[in-house]
DNA sequence: ATAAATTCTACCGATTTAGTTGGGAATGAG
DNA sequence: CTCATTCCCAACTAAATCGGTAGAATTTAT
C-alpha cells in the first residue's frame, strides 16, 4: 500500500490535547474545597458567608462550589444556615480541621489503590513489597495533610516539618 | 429550629453508590506499571520476558499491559525485542530506576493541581498559602518515590526513611 | 402569609479511566 | 523463503468521574 501516505514520519501529531493523566494528582474539587474553607476560617466564627460570596472571593464556579460545600457539610466540617441572612460557616474551630479532613470529605480516602486501601491489595512474586510502598506514600501524605490545619494556613504559620519540606532545595524544581 | 423535620435520619438515602473519587489516588495504570517493572527487575538482565508472561505473573489484563509497556518504552525505562524470542527488559540497571520515574512515565507529573504544576497556580486572600501546601505534598511524595528504586523493591530493602514511615504506628491505620 | 434569599437535589456533557480489538511490522526458527 | 511468534500502534468502547447547570425545596425577614 503505501505510496503516498507518508510524511507521517514528520508527524502530524496534532496532539489533540494536553494529556491530563491522573494519579497522585490534586483535583479541582480538592483545591476549591481547601480555598473555600480558608475563607471561612479567615472570617468571623459564627457569621455565615454565602456560597456566592465565597465563589467570588476565590474565583470558583458558584454552582460547582455548592456541591463541594454540601460534601463538607455532610462530613461535619462546615454548617449552613438557610434563609435571608444565611450562608456557610465552620462547624468547629479552625485549629481542629486538618487538610486531610477536607480532602477526604470531598474526594475520599488518601492514596487509595484502584478504589481500595493499599493494605487490601495483595501482591505476589517480585512485587510483594509494593503494598508497603503505597502505605509509605499514604503515610507521607499524612505527615503533611494530617498535621496542617486551616488555622495554620490562614495564619501563614505552617508546622515546622511541613515548612522544612517547602524550604528544601528541590521542592520547587519542576521535574 | 424546628422540631419535627426529622426522620431525616432514617432517610431513604439511596446513597447512590460507592463513591470512587480520585484525588491523590494511585491509578491502576501506575500500580500495574510498578508491578510489571518489578518482575523485569527480578529477572535476568538482558533476557527478554514477553508481555503475556508478565501479565500472567501479575494478573494484569494483557492488552492493557501492552499500552503501559509502550509508555515505559517511550520513556526509556524498558526496551523491547521483537520476534520469536522477544519480550521486554529493563533499559538500565534497576538501581537507577526510581518509582517516580515509572509513575511519571505512565501518569505524568506528581501532584499536579488541575493539570498544572502547583507553583503555576495563583492564590489570593485567605488561601494565599495554599500553593505552599501543594508543593509540600509533592515534596513529601518525592521523598518516598524518588529515593526508592526497583532494586530496593525486589531486594525487599527499602531506604531507611521510607521504612521508618512504614513502621510508624499509624501508617497502617485505615482512616 | 408571602416574598426574598439561599440551600439542596437531580441532571448533563465532556473527559478520563480501564480496557479491548485488530491490523501491521520486526525477528528468528525451520 | 516462509512462517510462527512477538512487539507495535492506532482506533474503539463502556463506565466512571469531572466540572458544571437548572430548578425545586426550604428557611427567614417582613
């Protein structure tokens, strides 16, 4: 066949698009949830802020944010007040809300392997230590996310070991 | 507030289903890639193993595995040999291949926030420190994934700080 | 009671995930 | 040479998730 086809080598590669794979990624939902929660933590304790206001403050699509706030409410992280002067506010002090709490509320357990916890997988042969690695990954995420609270974030005072990670030389290298 | 409303507790709650969200999750692709690479690392250096055999050894869907091996080959992690006695083998010594290399080959950069690097986001207001947190998350992932090699995994000798994470009391708590 | 404000629920399209299918192209054995 | 074996590669698919919208339901102020 052939004949003319080619030129292919040069490659058209329209590369339709930006690949966008996801494994160990941070979803928009998680990012939005943390940002909205920061705004709530930065405001007066029991004064409700309406969803629309949060959306504007953080440039989050308003209707999507409502889904997120709903998940946070179901997990007991925020509470809501309906009616004319309603809105959302934190359900407990910002010092007691970790980032891990927020992420789990909107996106489920950390470091799940194909929907299940790492310790529920079973690996054989040369790969038998792989479960340990996923457990280590989860533990290292927890070191950051379980210890950092909303209060830390808005006060711009992160826990020492978290700050140390950020200050480490290659933390900002893009790779 | 109310009074009667309740009953809510009982609530139909169809609970649509097991949620299965994904943020900071480990994809099937990543898991399969690491397991297949372990088998290659556990075998003799330049003796090719065919995809079908790898698939059986690790119970990975064979055709899907070919996609994954193709990605690993494009990233220079494995090499392949066609023909009757062909198959796949590691392109370089197992000591020089980190888990981060493998994950990036099949699923792109670690800890991307909505498709972009954390340092490319810009945050305002009460959330201005959020970028730092995502950088810390990425750095903590790297601590585990950049230092652990395929050789470590098959030898069942993980780096000290990784083993320390695994041995820490709450690493295995399910949460 | 009623209107205004806001939450809440159900839906929707596009992308991604996790695969499958099938054809072609090297390679080595006989 | 020829043919079986194996990789290679592109397209296709079903189901789930992502990101987002629309409208009904609820609460509060007046």
